[in-house]
C-alpha cells in the first residue's frame, strides 16, 4: 500500500508542477489531501512520504482523525459544510483553515461563538461560481460585498481568501468559466488581504491551477488503490 500511495502522491505532485509552471514558475500551489477516501494508516503513510496538509468533510471525522493522529504534526483543514450545531465542536478542534464558510449568516454565528470563547479562526469564503443549486456558497455577484461585510463585522474570523467547487459537468469550458469567475473575485479581494484561492479537486485540479488556484483539495487521486 505504501508504494501505491507513493506513486499516487508523486503523480499528483508532478501534475501540479506541470500545471503550475504553465501558469508561472513563480506560482506556488498547496496540496491538501482529502481524507474522505482513506483510513488513518494511509494518512500516517502519506505523512511519512512528506504530505502535511489534510482535509476532512465532516466535523466528526475531523475530530476522530485529529484525536487518533495527534502524535503527528499535521495541518488540518475543514472543507465540508458546517451545520450550526457543530460550530462549538469545530472551534474546539482548531483547524488550520475552515475552507467552506458559505454564508454571511454562518459567518456571524461562528464569529459570535468565537468571540465568547476569545478565539479566532482562519476561514475562506465559499463561492458558488458554478451557480448550481446543489452547491453551497455565496453568489458571485454578492461575493465581494459579503467578503467585505465579514471582514468588517466579524473580527474573530481571519478571512484568508476564497474557495469554490468547479461546475459539475464534463464540459471543460463550463468548468473553466466557473474557476475563472472565482479567480476574478479573488483578484479583486487581494486588496482586502485575500491570499488563498482554493479551487480544484481530483477531477479538475490541473485545470483549476491553470486558472490561478493556489490550493487544491485532492482525495481519490491520492488514496485510490489503482495507479494513476
């Protein structure tokens, strides 16, 4: 299994490098390995292979992984939807980055709980640039205004940038457009301190990087037991 994980990780890193260089040799991309498709043994193995950042879709799963892997200096990202009744639990877990802040309402609720606990959290605003009802996130036309409202009114949230999920279609042009729209918003928010543009998953991370993503969330391409 270690050799399979090594081959998969090397393949993903190689693809990231190729896409990154096509954009600019100065463009840096962070890889977050998504643990949804894995077990703790595989995460330990990836740590041994040099991977440090891992993402989880569910608070409960994040809690379990953090507890069982606490001996390892891992960087944990929460990348799934957050229900209001799980806010306190997420705050306890102190993720490096909460990537899926998908509304002003959630931002205000999270900020209120953080304030009460005298804590802060680094977050990304999730944008529904694909304009799909099945996806969470703020609308593209509202994203800049909401970002600035959060920055002004939620001091316990450290806004680091934006996140989006590519359009759910095999039409590459449509996926590309959804990434470009997110990146255009990110560019406009740099003056407000945005430094992270998180776009791209296993099926489209290379395209996302070519559109300017500097953080990709890859799960099945790393953890599958088939060589990529």
